[in-house]
C-alpha cells in the first residue's frame, strides 16, 4: 500500500499536470484566436512528396487559401506538410499543431504559425475549435481517430454540423461500405450519421463544398442578427 508521503507526492504531480494542461489550452487559444475562417486538414504523416496525392492535397489547401481560409494541420510531414505548403503558397495563415512524440516529430517547414503540444487531447481540441470544415485525406490510425471524434462531436451536438469531407473515394469507399453493412445494419448508428460524410475525388468540388457551406452560414448568421 502507498504510504501518506507517496500519496502526497502523487497529488502534487497530478496538480502540476493539471496546470500544464491548462497552460497548453491557454497558449493554444492565444496563438489561434485570429485565424478564422479556417479549415482543418487531416491525413497520413507517411505520405511521400512524390505521391500524386501530395500534389492534390497541396492544391486543395492552396485553393482554400485563395478564398481566405486559414489551413490547420497536425504540423507534421506527409499530408500535413502538403497542406501547410499550399496554405503558405496562398499567403494565408498556415497553422501546424505539432505533438511531442517518443520519436520526435518536427513541425514541417511550411507552417507559418506553429504550436507544440504535449497532450494529444489538447491538440485535438485545437484542431477542431477553429475549423469551419474538416477535410480527411487518406491516413492511418491517427486519421481514423480524428475522423470518428469529429463525427461523434457533431452527432452529439457538441459542435456545429460542419462539412466532413473524405478525399479519395477509392480509399474511403471500403470504410463507408463497412459502416453501412455492419454499424448501420446492427443499428449502432443512424442513417443520419452517414449523411455527415461527403466523399470527393475533386479538389475543385472540395473547395466549392467548403465555400458554399461557409457562405450559407454567414448569410444565416446575418439574418439572425437582424432579427
């Protein structure tokens, strides 16, 4: 059994951990307070620059930047680097929210505004907090985690229902089919949950979807104020 001294020391450690978490939130909110409107782009850190998808990710980010959207990524290589590169090329805020990992991940060179977090969950809040849309490129476990978290937040009305765009139908169709044949068939989800997803292969379509949604929300907001 732990003695009183050990319990007291553990309590101190937990208290300092709480302050560190609070500090990460404060820094994140301070650094990102002026980047809206913004779009968060998720995807694999293992995507190579010579992969055709890298160029398409960069194109999506560049076109969104031309419309005035800041681009938010996890700050690493691969999809994140391509998105930050496109954003930087368009001249908008290119935000990289990096994470401390055992095998150190260095923020890519194209992020013009970067914040490094120790705690994954603080970083995940920041990836969602300022976004007007979410674009999910092909990726692995981290990407799936981020995708399902965003869908859960929308499903449970914890955030507004923003577009969630899955880019590359060849990659995502198997996931969608599984959701329909298993989760939906067993009534673990509702048909409306799948309606939250938009699958696209066209950078132009992605950009138009984001812009149309944003303008629609802006108009609705102005009408609400006028009332």
